[in-house]
C-alpha cells in the first residue's frame, strides 16, 4: 500500500485542539498524510502551523465542517466549549457536535483515509469509521490515572449516595490509594440521578470499549502503574506518544499555541530574563475554568502575601462586570509593579514555563498544563477546578510528589470559589522556598529528563508511535 492517510478530529476546545494539532504534526513528520478536521471559526488555531509544515514539505491539511450551533439554539459564533454561554447550554453544544456525524461520513467517503483519530467527546465517530472499515482511535487528551479511575468508578463508585460531602473515600482497585471527597468528583459521578452530561459521558465510555484503541498524550515513565492498569486490568489497547508539547522546539511554535498571545513574547522573555533562576511563580488556569470575583480577590491577596515574584494570566473578563476588574484589591498593580507581570488574555505558556526564571507553576491541573509543567521540570501548586483535574492533582501531589495543593474542595465548572489567601500563599512558599522545595524540585527535574528521553529516538513514546504506525500499515495491507 502507499502512504497512510489519517484524519484527526478534535473537540472544539483549546485543551483538545492544541494537542491534536501537535499529534497531527507528529504523524506528518513520520511520513503520514494528516488531515485535521474542524469548524470554520476554529481554523485559525491550526492554519499557521499547517502552512509552516506544508512549506517544510510535510503532508498536512485542514478540512472544515459547518457547525450547526444556531440550529440547536446556540448563539451565532459559538463554536468552542469556552464560548458556551451557560452550563445549561452544554447539552445543546454536544447535540450540535453529534450532528457532525453525517458530514463527517461524507468526508470519509470522499477522502477514504486509513484511520480516524477522533476526540473522546465524539463517541459516534466509532460508528462512522466502522461504515468505512477503518480503525477509529480515541484521543482523550487525559492521563492514564484519570481514565483508570473513571473506568473503575463505573463499576464500584463509593461517591454515589455517599452520606458525607467532606469525608475522603478511596477510589477502589487502583495501584495507589487515591482519595477524594464527594464534592471533588463530577456531578455525574456523585449520584445516579442524571446530571446534564450523564448520557454523553456514558456513550464516551462505551465507545472507548469498542474502539480500536486509545492514543495517550502521556509517556510511560510518568505513570507506568496506570498505563499497565489501563491496558491489562481495564483491558483497552493504548499507545503513549507524549508529551506532545515537547515536539515544539522553535520559539514561534512554543509562543503561539491555540491563540495569539496577548503579550509580545520578546517583551515577556525580557521581563523573565531580568529575574533570578527559579524565582518567579507562573499562575494560569487554562482556557475554560472560571472563578468567582471573591476568589480572584483572594487569589491576588494570596499571591501578594507569598512575597514571591509572579507572572499571572488573568483570563476572566466577566461579561457581567463589563470587563472591569472590581475584584482586584485596591492598589494591587501599583504595589506589585516590577515584581509581578499580569497577562490579560492568552499567555505563551510553554515558552514561559521553559524559562529558567520560573520556579513553580500554579495550575488548575488541566492535562495539557500538567504535562507542560512536568516537561519543564517545575514544581506545581495544584488548584483543580473541574473535569478530571482533581484526579490529575493526585498524580502530582500523591504519586509523583512534585507539587503541593492549595486545598481546592469543590468540583465546579464555573465561578469556582472557596480557597483562602493563607492557603494560596502557604502552598506557593512551600514549593518555592520551603524545606520540602529542594526535594520537590529535584523530583520534578528527574521527570523532566524522563519526558525528554521518551520522545527521543528509541524512547518509550517514540517506540510506541512506531509500533502504532506499523500496526496501522499492517491492518490495511491485509
Ligand atoms: N494555554 C496557553 N495560554 C494560556 C492558557 C492556556 O497557551 O494563556 C494553553 C496551555 O499551554 C495548554 C492549553 O492551553 O496547552 C490548556 O489546556 P489544559 O488541558 O491545561 O486546560 P483546559 O483549557 O483544557 O482547561
């Protein structure tokens, strides 16, 4: 047979599109023809990188599918999860996604690829691929640990009908004793009564069971017990090919991921260059999580109380505040001038994390951010908010022991609140300058080295990708 042609279809969310673009580039760099599928308003996330890769001689292209958002009652222009106007509108967004099955099948008919790599949130993609007799691989963009826990909770769930919100319960049958409270798991996992996403999440799990296998943006050495558990106990085939962000080696690739940065990257680097190694804490909560104004106020007070220099990415321009920042403590910016750099909007995260001035990362534990922090070798202050972030936190604080939590107590998709300034300041000080910080930093550096080795020639992720590509070629040669 000729070259492999693989289609990549990520959920329209920054945390899914960014690693899928990296994945498609990686496949293209290994001689595969890669086609990225997205909706018209999300094309800019991919176009610059795709143009650059095409000019370099790789085969990579974008194909667009119209998004039927308005048909299901979403506002005009809402084509990404962070644009969903309220939690009530989430099911409509998923309905619009499911309506993409037919246009996707028309595209499969036209392009006749050898494999479809589709996002976890598109469970219907498995049926679409089956119609054309091609393997459907799932791309989760999540950790093995989180997926192992999620699968386990399907069968043995101590949180359902638990009597206490604050008592710790052990997630059963996992390699480590991981404990969460009922409030730290999703509403879907808390009760048998249907939560807004219950149906879709059930279908996601079922599709994973019957798909060809799962591609993980992870590497074996990061969570070996969970990679083994997933394959041998849960029984689903999987390949680890990450950390994907590490394949971006040039400044411009690291600087512009997902969106154009709100700060000139050279200005940002100049500011960091003026700081001592390991002296600055980087604070950023991904693309979707939002905080209550009272929490943002507390955050500012905590950062200031830590006395540590910082880069703080503030994303929530709350519409109800007309974009004002009434929560900001009076005089905060003047008092922290020179000590702190506030980036309003989108930061060149990977570039910042890789700078030697960065001594710690306050993160919401989104999987991409977690891996980017691991790849940069920085200790983390963990502040999970929703999705599978509380599970990723456990990997950092309990398994890898490369971070310390602020004590986030409740899973909440928006308006997260409840973490006190003292806890924030204490966690930042502990990872930056406290007694434990040396050991935490040393463990983080060891993991950084392992991450880099994994993607090199002969490394675990490099070999796993080779075996996946060999298998796909053999599948079609048959
Ligand atoms: N990101 C970025 N600049 C920002 C915020 C986020 O480049 O200001 C990137 C970050 O590097 C990561 C992705 O957006 O690759 C966020 O994914 P993650 O899984 O961490 O969180 P999510 O946004 O899905 O909650």
